C-alpha cells in the first residue's frame, strides 16, 4: 500500500486580505490534485484568537507533515519564518509555491 504524503502549507497570513485564506485554499486545492496527498492547512483554523495561540497549533500540525509548501512572500511573515526554521530542524522537505503553480 502506498504511503500518503502529508503537506503543511506555510505563508503570510497576518496583515493580508482575508488572513490569506483564499491563497491557502487555492494551494490546498492544487496539492490535492496529486494522488495520496493529505493537506494540513492552518488557514482553516477558526478566527478570533490572539496570534500567539496559533503558533503552537501550527507547529503541532507541521510536526505531523512530511513536506512544507512555502507560499510566496513567506520571507515577510514572522510566523512562516518560524515554521520554516522548525521544518528544517525536523528534516522536513521544503517545497516552494512555484512547484504547484501550473497545476490546474
């Protein structure tokens, strides 16, 4: 039996239009076009908590992932930079957004 691959989506949310939900949803849709892909999307978390409560949840999600899809602009996001650093320390594969850009 083939193993599913778990992706975590990381990118800018705070200060973006709709908290980045549309961009994250589009990335999730594209990733799900590949067979056996499971997507952990932090933009699906409920709104309304202080920012400091989201990071522990996101890091727990990321810990369960095999790969991290880094959305464009991640460099400008404190949270995404933390997630990327954590992913590197855990030996996760880091995938740039342009890899899935042409998936329709």
